[in-house]
C-alpha cells in the first residue's frame, strides 16, 4: 500500500498550510475569540481556498478526496488551532446524509449554503450511538421530541440540526430540525477550547411531519459510519496539535536558562521530551490507520483510544515542562492543551474505545 500523498494531496496540504500560517497566527486566533469571529474566518477561508468540500464526492459538488483529504484538512486546521465547523458539518453531517441518500442536503453543505450539524451525545452515550435515548413520538401534524442532547457544536449558528431519536417502537430515526423550530431549546456555551457549543433541551418540541429523514437500521448504520469518519478526522486534528505542543516544548526548553545553561541540556528533561516525541509518532500513525481503515470499527476505535491516551500524555508533559508559563494566556501551548482535552473525550474516551476494540477485534 502506497502511503505517500499524491500531487493533489500535497497541493491541498501546502495551500492550506501557507494560508493558515499567514492568516491565522496565534495572535489572530486570540482576536477571533474576543470578536467571536470564528465562523467569519471559516467562510473567508473557504471562499478563497474552496477546501470545505475536499473530501466529498463529485456527485455532491465535492472534489472526491475522501477520508484522505479530510485527514489533510483536519490536520492543518488542528495545527493552526482553528475553530471551525469542519468536522461537525463537512465530515460528520455530510457523511451521515450522503449514506442516507439525502444528496440535496449534502450539496448545500458542500457549497456552504447551509451549516448543518448533528446532535449525537446524551448523558449516557459517551460516543456509543446504541445508547441514544432521546425520544420521538408521532402526533397528528408531526412529531414531538423529548430528551437532552449535549455539546452540539455550532448549534446556535446552524441552519439545520440533525437529531437522532428513538421512535416508540425502539427504532432509531433521524430528524432534520430548522433553526427557527429549535431556537428556544438551544442553551449555548463555550467549550474550554473556545468552540461555540450548546445543549439542546427537547421538552415536547414539536416539529413537522416532513422533519423525519429516515428510520430503522439504515440510520444506525449511516450514523456509525459517519461517527467513524469524524473520529478519523479528529485523530488527524489531534496528531497535528500534539506535534505543535512537542515543537513548542522543545523550543521553550532550549531558550529557558537555569544554572547558566539551557534546561534542554538536562538529561531528565531530554528523556521526557523523547517520550513525547515517540507518543507524537504514535498519534500520527493512529491518524493514518483511522483514515485508511475508516470502514473498520476495530481500527477506528484503536486509533481513537491511542489518540485519547496520547494527547493526555503529550499535553500534560508540555504544560509541566513549560512550568507555570504553560497555562498563561500569552503562550499558545496552554490553548493547545485545552483543545487536546476536548479531543480526548469527544465521541468516546480511551476506556470506551478500548472496550469497543475488544468487541470488534
């Protein structure tokens, strides 16, 4: 198997890397947080580069790059610590809708004419879609949804929120709910890495009959495939963030002086940075595994378990070796550590994915 990027993939990576280095230095990201302009930047970036649909099929106005292109885009966004709806909309929601045959909605996503996100997590799910309990009950003119969805990124900005819910017979169904219909149920907040998110409090939320997109085993299968695809992208994002934390740590220890010498000359610290380096290489390999075997549940869970465990080690060591400076607003390593903590637990933590790996291996 050839694991080298082809010419188009190299061009995609280089174009995005150059753009982000120029347009999203750390100081600019800090300003975006203060101005709440994350989505504005995302739209500008896509208008100039057209990278949003890189992984989508040509039949839905994409470029046909598949999971490999998504790995590249997510990795470069992670390296720059960009706050975007890429994984939530262009990977997770687009994959889900495509597998269910809703290509018109996927085209809206590809053209960036609609921001569509998916509300998966509940208190008991922790990445396991089989534990979804949010309920849907049919009424005379439509449906009523009941339950609570947690940590739905960009929910307050989304045009459409896709909601998986259980019908009264236990089947899983997928509903498409517009912003006007669900606005009152959205409870917005920010994650520790500044990503805008929200909980959805669905208390007899009435939606029209045509909000039902699909039901039955097709929804369960498509949702799991979409989650796997999103996890592969998250692994790429996490691996790139870990590389930055390692690079910043090595640079800091070279500059920091103690007893008249650089602390990078201390053997104990060298050993710890070597451990970080090895873990970063593991994360890079895990990202590649999840991408090339995105249809293999065991491989994806192995990659996510590796990511969750590895990000914690690299992040904690980076903070420790920076000393108190590591958690200041001025140094970016602390901000990357916060992103690492979010990625560690998103769509299932290490414990869940180790258990899932055992189930499928």
